[in-house]
C-alpha cells in the first residue's frame, strides 16, 4: 500500500507514460494533417464528442467506485482478522485453565497450551496471506512453519487450503481441552464462535481473490476511454482553428489541451484498474505482511515474550 500523502512524480510517470506518449503522438499527427497538410475533412462536430465524453466519465467513475469497494472490503476484512486474533488470544488466556472436573495441571502446561493456541493463530494469519498471494513454499518455511509443530506444518504445507486446515486443528484442540476438563462447554462454544468469525473473514478474502472484477465491465472501460481519446482531437481541432485571434498557429494549442483531457480520463481508468485486486502484493494493495507482523507482535507480547520482531516499515513509500 502506498503510504506517502502525495504520489511521487516518478510513480505517476510509470503509471501513465505509455498512454501519455501515445496521446501526444496521435494528437500531434492529427493537428499536422489538419494544419500544414490542410486535410480538413478530419474534423467532426464537437457535440457528439462532448456527449461521448460525458458517458465515458460516468462509466469509468462507476468502475473506479466498484474497484475501490473491493479494496476497502479487503482492508476491512483484514481489520476484522486483527481484532478477532486479539480476541482469540484474550479468550484463550481467560478460558483455558483447570475446571473443577480436572486435576489442576502444572502452570507450565497451561502456558504451553496458551502458546500453542496463539502461535497457531499467528501461523494462520501468515498462511492466509501466502494463500491469497499464491506465494511459494519458501515463504511457508520461514513465515508459517516456525509457529507450528513440525508434523503439523508439514501436513498443512501440501494441502490446497492450509488456512482452513489450521483452523480445523484449532477446533480439534478445543475439543481435546474440553474432554480433559480444561474448557467448559460454554467456553468451548464461545471459542468456536471466534473460529467461525475467522472462517468468515477468510471466506470474504477468498471471494474477492477468486472472483475477478467483471471482465466485460473492465474491458469496455478501457475501450471507451481510448475511443474517446481517439475522437477528441477530431472534435477539438476545428474548434481551435476557428478562433484566429492568435493567428494561424492557434490550431496547435489543440495538442496540449487534448492530451491533457485524454490523460485525465486515462488516469481515472488506470486508478480503477490498479484497485481491482487488493491481494496481489502490488504497491496499491492491502499491506497484509505488515498486518500479519502487527498481529504477531501483539500476540507474542501477550504471551510475555520480549524478543520480538520489528514492525514492517514502508520501503520507498510502499508498505507490503
């Protein structure tokens, strides 16, 4: 996610340089044909161009709104994951202890149970991030496996949906704790509701990931912008030529104005395009790596650990 208040010009240039170059070449060619070569049949009435521009503006505006909604929903889902992870940790501390039906276990045993439940939650967050980004096994070995027992990590690694498996393991652990008398039935149900909330958040992220922005909608947005950019100079060239107050070269002013309008429309379309898929590890996506690290720090602090990793910082104004 780009975190600087204003985009740097090099970022804007990378986003739009190709289209800006094409707009400049095309508009210059139209003006050259109309002016020095005197090919006046190129011009068209301005009214249909203005009508087309209005329609395209509405269309790409709706597309940008839809794309931003996908990004914002993704960020809200990960906000839910942050809060639910903290809630899971607090409930684990408060609920998992000996009940009257159980011989009081050693304090170290309870601490190990808490640690296992919280570490598996950290592993689940990282596994979900890797699952959404379709990242490789190398990241799994360094970012998920250290928080799991070796056998459990090896088993989950080869499955098609490791995050679901880890939540299933949490559920099995809760059942075993209930059978041992370390959880009452009420507390087991409450913790299972927390797992359900995590599953709902995971399902929401997978829905965004696996359901692309409607391609016909995105495709025609791109087409309409370029059609408008193609006819815009044909409508403007006669308008500038008819105003002779600045002399015969006044028609060349059409080029910068037409390029500017085309560039603005194209930027709106590009902004919508870059917001369509918030889990692609791009510079405009949800910063899942930083969120997972924040969850890890919070949960390990609750466990009383002092040797903690540092927070993820933005690199070149981008937080991943």
